[in-house]
C-alpha cells in the first residue's frame, strides 16, 4: 500500500504526483509523491505554484520508469 505524502495523512494513495525541479533535475529525472483523493489537488497545486512540471497519474498507471 502506498501512503499519501501529505504531512500527517496516513490514507492510501490513489494517485501519483510526478514532478521535477528543472533548476536541479535533468529532464529525464522525475520525482514522485503519492496522494490520496483528498490531497492530490493540494500537492499538485503546491508544485505547480513553483512552476515545476507536474503530471498526475492513477496509482495503477504509474511505473518505475516514470520517476526516479
């Protein structure tokens, strides 16, 4: 079971928020945060506000090749 990455949340993740910081990560390096339905928008918006490239994918559609 993947647990939501939002601080203090212990809910099961149903989404992966896949992102990178272009100032420090090469184009092929992406990070992944797990998110429950309640926090997926919060985590996505947090990263998007910093102008990081962000994708949101369902847990079942994510593979190890999608992130590092």
